[in-house]
C-alpha cells in the first residue's frame, strides 16, 4: 500500500468517526483566532477559550487590542503560560494588522507569516479555518499520529511533516483531516506510551496498530 492510499483510508475512516471537523478554539472573528492560536502554544484550547473571554470583553477589536500595552495584555493572558512573550507578540501582531492591513487578517500565507508570533502552523490554521483554503496544520497530535500510522517516517520537525503530508493528502481534505487527527489524538491515539489501539478505527492499517494486533494474535 502506498502512503497516498493509506492517507485516503485514514481520511475516509476518520471522517466517518468524526463527521464534524471543527477547530476547538472558540472565535467569532479571524483576528480572535490569530490571538488564540498564539495563546494555545503549550496550553490547552480549553484554557485559552476561558482566558480570552476576559481579553475580548475588554478589547473587542483589533484597534482596541493594538492600543493596549503588552503589560495590560499579559495581566489577562498569564494563565495560558509564557505570558510575557505571548503578550508581546499579540500586541505587535495587532498593531501590524491595524497599521498595515486596515485591521483585517490577510488571506495570503506569506503575509500571515510576516505577522509577529505567527508560524507555519498558525498560518495554515487561519488559511484553512477562516479562508477555506488548502492547509496542513502540523500540531503535536498530527505529528505523533502521522508517525505512528506510517504516513511519515520518524519525522518530528513540523515543517518537514507538513511537506510530506502535502504530497499525499488531497488539498481539499487537509484542514479537516488535521482537525480529525486532533480529535483522534485526544480520544484514542493519546500521547501515552500505549495508546488505545483496541478501540482504534485505524488499527488494521496503522503501523503501530498492526503491531498491537499481532501481539494480541489478531
């Protein structure tokens, strides 16, 4: 079986397992998702969703958040961890949106990468979720699952995983597929040394899952 064939099987089965493929960060506007993605680094989406309620209530627009000092932002986002650096990036990002993009989040990948605190993962998330364009979001779940399944071979660097997945995932499926990997990574293919292969819909095609089935004599 080729990696492209394996990828299609994974897409189809995860689509059946998780029909709704949505970002687990709550947002109403593109700039809010941009803020939340920065806060989500080394922090759970659930915590981010709570913290930003106060942030967005106090600063309800790009212009309002851009006018806030990094210290004012840090005082609110501190529970997400790395408060100082995250607040600094958010402040600089909002000021750049205000000054160079008329308060709008650009729909160009390279333009997104030019924003402070925005890397490839964040830019891909914005492109896919906000603008409906092809995207591959290589977060920790994506990297872990793709290595276990065998879609990539012992590659840990996000950019390299992304590059390999572009070769085998249909562009129109990439964004939703990565969301479903997050769902599956939380529910079944966890970061535990021994994930829940016994209840995995991919066990018979997954590299790690087949090892598990072999050990069980199936």
